[in-house]
C-alpha cells in the first residue's frame, strides 16, 4: 500500500461512480458509503481546469477562445475527466486576464460569443461531462457599469455597490498637511488597497488591482445582483461555480489599522469579515439549494481548522474549498522555499484529521496561479520529468477528495525559462517589478530568478498540442504569451501516440479511480509519516521518494524507478 497515498481503501458496495453519474444533470440518489460519506457526483468527479486564453486559439488571433475549447472536447473526454472548470470567460478589459469582469452576462469578445458558449456547453453535455464556471464577485472591473455609476457622484444610486471612504489626515509637513488612505490595508498586487478617485475625492477599496474595485456585500442589492447572475448561468445549464477569493466578501467596515504582524498575512484578516458565513448561507439558500450544483471556494486566508465552517454540509455553505497549505508549501511570498516530503504528508494528515464525513476535500497542487506541477513538485529534468509526473499523478488520483487537473499537467508541461521582465504578462509581476526593482530594493536578476520558479505565468503559456509552429496552439499571429520552447518534445500529439506517456498514465489513473469507490471515499492513513527518503532540499527528490517507499498495490502499471 502506498505510504502517503490513500491507504486503507475501504471496499464499497453499490454502483460504480460512472454508473451513478450517467447524465450531466441527473441527481444521484443519496447513498452512504460504509465509512459514512454521502455519495455525490461532485465528490466522484475529476475536474480539469481550462484557462481559456491559453488553451486553443480557433481564429488565428493568438488568443485562446471558446470554439478552440469546443474543438478539444474529445481530447478531454478521452482523458477521462468529467467536469471542466472554465476560468473567467466574461466580458473584461483584462487587467487581470478576466478576473476583472465588466459584464457578467456577456462573453469576452476575444473568446467568442454567447452562441459559442452555448455550443461549448452543449458539446460538454453531449459527452456526459459537466461545466463549472468561475464566479468572481469579490470585485468587478472598474469598467463595470455599476462602478462607472458608483464613482460618478456621492449620491448616485450605485454609490453603495462599492466601498468608499474619505482619506484621513496625515502628518503636517512644511508644505502643508498630507492626506492618507482610510487605513493601511495593502493590496495583494502591491501598494495600498485604497485608490483615491478624483471625481469625488474619496477612496475606493481594491484588495487586488486598482482596476478591480471590491463590491460592498453589506448592501443587499449587491447580494441579490450576484444571486441573479448566478441563476442566469445555472439556468443555461452550467453545473456550478469555482468561487474566486470568496472568503473575502465580507469586510470589517470599521477598517482598523492592521498591526505589523497582520500586515505579514493580510489574507487572514481579510478572510475573517463579520458576515462571511451569513452571506454564504444566504447565497446557498437563494441559489445553490435550488439546483444540483458543485461549488468550490478559493479559500484564501482560511486555516485548515476553519475549513469545516465553510464546507461542513450541515452548515449549507459550499461543497469544498481549495486549501493552500499544500500548493504553497514551497513558497514564501514570491520566493521559492525548499520543502520536504514529511512536511507535505503532514499537511495531508492534518487535512484528513480536520475533515470528518460531513466535510469534503479538494486535491490539487497546481492551477493558473502557481508554477507547473512537475517543475514545482517533481523533477522536470529530461531524465526524470516523465516518471516524476506519473508519480505525482498517482498521489493526486489516490488521495481522498476531488482531484483538480490543471491544463497541460497531463502532458507534464514545465515552467518557462523566463529571462527578462518583458517575457512576463502578469499584472502581479509587473506591479512587483515597479515596487521592488525600479525602486532599487532588489536587483532585476534576483527578482526574475525568483519568478522563474514561482510566477503564475509559468502555468499560462499556451497548451502544447503538437510540434508545429506555436505548438499548434494558434495558426496565425504570435500567441499572447510565448510558447515554451520545449514544445517540440513535449506536446499532446507525441503523448497520444506513446502508450507510456504521462497523458496515458493520467488516463489510466483516472479510469482506475472512477472504477474504485474505495479510492474516492476510502479512509486515509499515512503508514509512514516521517519517511526520511526525501532529501533535505526536497524540491527534486521528495516527490519521487513517495513511491520509492511503497509497494505496488495501487499502481496500474509498474512505475519507472527514477534515478534518485
Ligand atoms: C484569484 C485568482 O485565481 C487570481 O488569478 C486572481 O488574480 C485573483 N483571485 C483576483 O481575482
Ligand atoms: Ca482566438
């Protein structure tokens, strides 16, 4: 039995997950597993995240789009995943690649039209898969019509859709008084979280970019707008939502100054507004309770012990959250931090202990905000990329919880060899460059060395479909972000033709998991928590050593033994 992997698999009677989930919209009769879990389609799903901008371009403009995704649905069905999570596809000026929404009921024009969305959804349903979409409602774009109205005057009916405060007086200098922002809340994308707006001389709150003003959830009109837009998409047939930074929706509107300690982890402060659970329960009553949906919250600032507050099914909030303790185990802000296998296993242990049969987990080590899976948790050298990617797949598909695959991880795509600031697109990287490098705090070389390992743009380079120009991602113009130069060796066409590829290993592991209720719901026990086979520097050898301390009962095929 694999040591850190789902051990002690409980044999469960009854239908296989595939039989339980024959049609996209069918609701499953609630059955209970011998160890007490209520069976649900979203617990049995394997989710595949599509970052539309980088998945497949259909019209040669260099930007991935919805028809591009539709053209690859057979590829996804063949892989065996059964839920697609689509990162934001809404109308947006793209200050943060779609996480800044201008119109929640329109499709981003670069991605296509509403007809293209409907065709994508139809294609997904025809293949008995489901679609969840990104719900980004902590903030909008500053180009959203609500904000355009809100900023226009203090008595505009939309003023209270956002959070406005006057500045406060600062020190008096010989030149006169200085005005300070309402408090010292920082933005995740550098600088103050307050931006002064000349039209009314007040400040608005933005936890992310200046172009991403935070909505005022204490205004019931805002909450109802959100519930309505959720219903708009659910009535179209989508199957749920991934909820962006959802714990941040409720603010302490007294805005106390953060202490130096709190400034180290503002996400913890921001995630603990007074009405968070009340609003999520209201959202559940108003929307989710009326549909058979899957909800997964991005749980910035929520500790493991608090997870049940949001996901315990008896509290009627969300189905699952993404807990960052695993995926960020190798990070200190933007800096890389070496990690060890026992430390990672300890998090899986803690997760298991924190969540009982009423709370369900997610399993993931990558997404569009993190570096590539095999580069961060495996060994992306030519010799070990394939075996370490297979090993990580074995772990992710055998842990208890719903697994999330990020596009390209099934090919073991790697980090990009960034050299210069111009190679990046991400607003976070660019803001950081202005704040840290251009002010002389650190050198450009140090900054880029960090980001080469940790930048989100690593995950956003175009999908590598084949060995033709631009990896078959686009037929025309240059892609919006450069293709990784290793596309001639690492691409879907090659892997589909090779029965021993990472793609085929994912396919087998997904099939095995789908046929084995024990792998989904079975109890977990780490039989060897302090296994020291990882090197102290962890980064390269730790993941490999997970399997080196195992027997082969769960493996669908012999795992190549990496040279440690
Ligand atoms: C989390 C998203 O995953 C990230 O991409 C985005 O920049 C922030 N939330 C702001 O929406
Ligand atoms: Ca396009």
